[in-house]
C-alpha cells in the first residue's frame, strides 16, 4: 500500500485498490480474532420493522438465575434486532388457562407448551420443523422421550427444550439404618419396587416413613403413578391409541403390593398431598424418601446443608415389566395468531443455537433433563454425583398415553388425574381390583370417544 | 347458688361454643401471621412447636418488598378494586332502584336475567371475554379488569340494593313526589341517604370480590409489573414445586389488611345492609 503523507489538514486519499486491500486485511484480522460474527451482528440494521414486539410466556423457573439468564438472552437479541421483548413467567398450574386465552384472543407470540398441549392446540401453532430438526441434528439427535412426542403426526409444532423430572430422593443415614447396601452412594443402588417398599417398611418402623403425593397435582403424583403402572405391565391404551390396557392381572397384583407398601412404608396422609407437600415433609425430616425433582436437594443445599449432605438420589425402582419414567417434552411454540411470526421464528432460531441454549441449559445444573443426546456427556452432569441419576432418566422415558401417542386424549386423562386417582382409591378403599376397574372405565370414556 | 348455675349454663351453651368457633375462624389468620414472622429454617424444623414463634424475623417482609414488586401489585389492586367498585355501585343503584320501584313491561324477566348472569361461572366467561378485551386493545391495562369485574359485581349488587330499596316505605317517596320531586331527585335526595347501610354492604361486597379475584386478573392483566396481589403472589412466590412460605404468608397478611380494616369500620352497617329485606314488615 502506498503511503500518503499528511500535509496539514489535507485529507488522506485512498485509491479504490487501497481501500479494497485495507478492507480485506481488516476483515481478515477481525475474522481471525473471532470478531466477525459480533461485528456483523452489531453492524446489522434492525431486521424487523420499528415497533416490533415479542411476548414470551413460560412457566416460572425453580432455578432463579436461569430465569434471569433467559430474560437477559431475550433482551440481548431484542436489542440487536430492534425488537421489544417481554418475558412472563407464571406459576405452573396457571400456564394453561393463560395459553388458552392467548390462543383464543392473542397476547403472546411464543409460549411454552407442556406434554400433549401441542396436540391440543395443533390448529393454532406455527410449523417449526426447520428450526427443530436443525437443533436436533446439530446436537446428536433427540433423546428417546423427545423423539416419541415432539411431533403431532408429521408436523413439528414446537422446538423441544427439555423436561424437569423427579427421581427418588432419600436420606442416606436413614437408609443405612434400614440396612440398604451402598446407601451412601445412590448411583450404586438399583432397586425393584418390592425392595424399595421393604426398605420403606424398616424406615417407617424406625419413625421415618416414605412420603408420596397422591393428590391432584401436576408433577409428582403422575410422575410416580405412571411409571409404577408401566412397570407392572399396564398402560392406559395399546399402540392403537384406543384399546384400553389398564386392567391387567400383573397390574392388579402390583397394586395389591402398593396398597400393602403404602400401609407399611408410607406416611398415609399422602393421599391429600400436592407437589409442594412432599418437599416440606422431606425438608422437615418427616419422611425419609420421596419421588421429587431435584428441587428438594437444591433447596436443602441452600438452606439446610446438613440435610443436603445426608441426601442422595436413586433411579426410580423397576418392576416386572422394567423401569420407566414419565417424561414429556416441553417445547417453545409460536402461536399462529401472532402478528410477529417471522421475528418469533428468528428469535427461536437464535436461542436454540449452541451458545444460548447451552448456557441456559447448563445454568439449571441438571434440574432440566437434556432434550438432545449431546448434553448427556456435558460436564454439568459430572459436577455433583448426587445428580447423576437424573442424567440417566431420558433412557427410560415414556410419554403420557404410552403405548399410544401423547395426544389430547392422553392430556385429558392426565388432567383428570385418572391414573393418580386409581392409586388413591386403591389405598383408600383397599381393593386393588375395584380401583383398577374404576380407572379402566374412566379411561374408556376418554379414549373410546 | 343460682348465679353460678346461670354462669355454668351460659358457659356451656354460649361462651364455650363461641370460643371454639372463634378459634376455628381465627386460626388461619393466626397461622398466616406466625409463619410470616418465622425464619425459613424454623418452618421446617420439627424440633420446634409449629404454633409459636421461636425466633422472630422480618426477613419475609423484607424479601417481599426488596425482591418482588409488591408495592406495584398493591397499587394495581387498589386502582382496579376502587374504580370497579364505584362503577358497579353506580350501575347497580340505577338497576336496583328501577327493579324495586318502576313498573315496566318485562321488569321481572329483566331482574331474573340479571340474576342469572351472576350464576355464569367466570371459568366459562373468561375465553369470550378475552376475545372482547383483545378486540378493544385493552390487554394488560387497568381497563381490562375495570370493565370485566362489573360483569360479576353488578348482578349481585343490583339484587342486594333492590332488596334494600324495597324496605324503604313507598309513602316517603310518594310524599316527595307530591311535593314536586322527580324520580331522579327522589333517588338522590331521599332513597340514597336512607340506604347507606345497603350501599356500604354492596360496596364492601364488590371491593372484596375485586380484591381477591384471581382468574380474570391472571388472564387479562398479568404481564410484567401489571399484576394484582393474588396473581403476583403466586407467580412470584411459587417456583415450580417450591413455595416461599414465609413471603407468601407475609403477602397474604398485608393483602388481607385493607379488607379487615374496611370490615372493622363498617361491620354493623354491612350486616344490617345484608339482612334488610330478609323479613317483610
């Protein structure tokens, strides 16, 4: 490049060739320094018309910093693209009426859907196959539970981002006292339901019963009852989605054992408990084991470190038909009545990139199960061995409505708590057969329509 | 002794049942209050009696004020409740008076229709109302609630006031009319001053309903800081299956205070307003 010595205030003149060369060199340096994407992003004019707004609705996060991170990420994208972002987080049971109102009358562009809701609102959601498939492919493919449920027929109406599920939390010292081998390391314990109840019987005799919520609550009761049902050879329906497969002899036998186990091993007030009661009972030392998300452990780490130190998790026990977890896919979906579908799609495409999604998922420290296989080996899972059982859950995941599709009928059976009520009726009435017959009749009314 | 027998009889037939009833009624408030003043760890510690405070703390109230938008929720709830109550009362006065005093074709049918409107549950109404609110562009504004709450308030308040207006002797109005008062003048100069207990009970009823309402507040106005106390409390103080019990109870205590305050001042009028018209003289 020729030099152009300055003369006083004389302007520096660049030939066209000099300009191109200087530009190319500058771009090269920037690209080498990894600045190019940022520069391009910064230089990009707002991609959407002025005044574009995106409203996002999702359930509130147990891990508060993850909720803050999500808000920051949305804000960051909004500022870079000239879009005003707003994020709302609601108590879980309040999510569905709010979404129903938005489907009817608008209000939100992006909503978080839980299991079966993509079927429920299938006519009101934007097809997002391109974003979902790219995300899945880039990250080693979907985990099994996602694979089974993220599509409605052939349509992909949301991008899966995981699921928060429970496992069996237990008190190490009380399991030791009850004679459970390897009690200090839950990763070395592999129990059948019978063995689990047997430990519970000893714990209860020692004044530390197990606790389980069997009330009408969205998480723990179905999270416990569905796997128990599947592990004993029963299902709501066969693969055809119509034939009821609930009243099976093996399940009746399993339910008899459950009734016995409930009496011998459990705090029997659990029939009226909801998702929060077992947390309270566990943290107050009332119970020695319960099916719950990692929230008990995280809360104990924060407020009661002595209980956290004495807590571990094990995989949910297995039954004659195997081990199962009730997992559903949560997705971010775009409502068709949104006035900003292109902006919403661009935002989701950006958010599901490795950086944003990875940061967000890791910030949950294992509270959220991985939707894609790549994260099975993520360092997050190896930070705390007590969280390892959560990592394994996707392998055993089935969706509501299994062996049929996780459709609106499965969602209805779930929201009417038919499976959960069958368990509650069994322990209250003491008659396994009668309770299962009642459940089968209720399921017939839903699936037989 | 006769006196001690009377006291014993009264103790068992009156004071004891009343005391038990009082304990039963006040226990939830007592529980709310003590939980709000306990540190989180004490709530889960079974070594302590749950019925007493071992260690007094204001941390739950501080959490509420420092980590949530409680003051904004309070402001939102006050604005919505006061304006909806005034609007509903004004409409109900005219409706109640017309149904009580004016004779016009279809008045009975109209009265019944208004009452039936009260029986439609909000869970059925919220979806069509969401459409209306959206069409009017009122989503997430105070007006969304100010205009929807009266759909529940006006029918009941109208019937309550109609009953009260009927207890006022017609002769007073007829005399006023003979002296040259118009209907409107009668309403404002005679009927309303005589109906203060009725107006107070209808007002308190409307205000309480608005203050505690959850579903409409959740659907029509819950974005960002536009939340009422009931919605803000559950959306910000319940995280998944973990409840911030201390802060939840602190919010419940502070949220109950205005209602308790109003009741304590007007309880006599409230009762007389509610029972007026129950017995025909």
